[in-house]
C-alpha cells in the first residue's frame, strides 16, 4: 500500500497548484470518487449473490458510507484506497498551496505523528475516523516521498541505481525480518496491514516501506518497454477494484474441489488466473461501460 501512495505522489503535477481548490476537488472527485462508487456497487452486487444475508448487506452499505473497519471486516475490498487517496491528494494540495517544499515536509511529518497518536487510541479503545482519514495520514507521507523523489532524484546514473537497488533489497529484507516479532499477534500473524493501522514497529515499518518502494522504483526504471506491463498499468484501477471477487471465487473453488496442492503453488495459480480475469473484465468495462464506471 505505501507503494501505491508513493506512485500517486510521483505522478503529482505541480501545475494543479494553480487551480482553485474547489476546481481541483471537483476534478479529483470525478477521477477517484466516481470509480469508488461504481466499483463498490459491482462488489456489492457480487456480495449479494454470494451471501444473501440482510445483516451482511446492511454492514456492507454502512462500510461504504463510513468505512470497512467499523465491523473489523473488509467489506468493500481494495476500493477503500480510492477514497483514502482522494483525501490524501486534497490534503496535500492544501499544504502545497500554503507552503514551500520544506514547510510541506514538516506538515506532512506532523500529520504522520497525528496518525500514530490516533493508532494508539485505537489500540486502547476501538475508534476510527470515517472515510479512512486516519490511514490517509500515513499515506500522505509516502505520497509526499513520491513527489520529493521525482524532484530530487531524477536521472541518476546507472551504477548509482544498481548500488541503491542492492542496498534497498538488503535493508528491506532486514527490516521485514526484524519487524515480524513486533507485529506477530494471534490476529495478524505477523502481517502489516494499513487498513487496520497495524504497523508493528514504526521505524522498521518506514524502513521496510521506503526500501521496498526504492527497490521497485529502480527495477521499473531498469526494465525496458514491456507491452504486457504497460497494459496492466493502464488498467490497474479496475483490476484493483474487482480482483478480490475472483480471489474469493477461486479460494472457494479450491475448497470445494479439495485439491491437495502446495499452498504456494495454489497462491501462484490464484494470482495468475485473478490477474487474467481482472484484466479481461477491465478491458470489457472500459470498452462498453466506460461512461457508467467513469474511468
């Protein structure tokens, strides 16, 4: 998830700062909130077919209107990220309009600190802000990082990229291993999860996140043009919105068939089939239902 915020920040365009805030909000609402609504409806229809539960349907609707985590269950899938990103981008635009890059960095760090304080409150008493605002305070940091890297670290020489790549991989693996003991609980079993504000050790989380981001940043720069990756990149929004549907179907199918397959092999099969099916659906939606989904 930090990588997704980072990429969005990397693609941030400073020309938008010349726009009126109201105009910018309207623009990003059309690009992020409309897909949030329509993709949630698609997931909702699939949920109704699967569950037939009035209680579950009510919880799904409330989750959509407030947030997933009030029931401690992820009801609207990965679509929550679109609402969170919308909040991040509006908040970031407000900061950029009133300050230079250095002041913005300070304000972003303050927002991150507020996010930590909210997470501490959550651990004492279950309390969450609506529309994933509390997650957005963490996402804002990675969004800002993307903007800074684009400005400060463009056009690095090849040997510098290789050095950074090697160091990033080493740091990433080390931070993940060290953070595992901090985030190991009966509920999460070592899993870092931004949706539930579960980070383990904050310093190790930041080290693992930033080193992982840099690793993929440099790998993507070293890869030559690839039509398949470009096709996937052009359809990531819809793939993100509907891929969980296919994962749930395939997991249930494996249980029904009772296939004795290694868990990693099964995960690989699910990943490949889900990616292919999600991509095909995205292409169909874009071709025939683009105006409805607003993409």
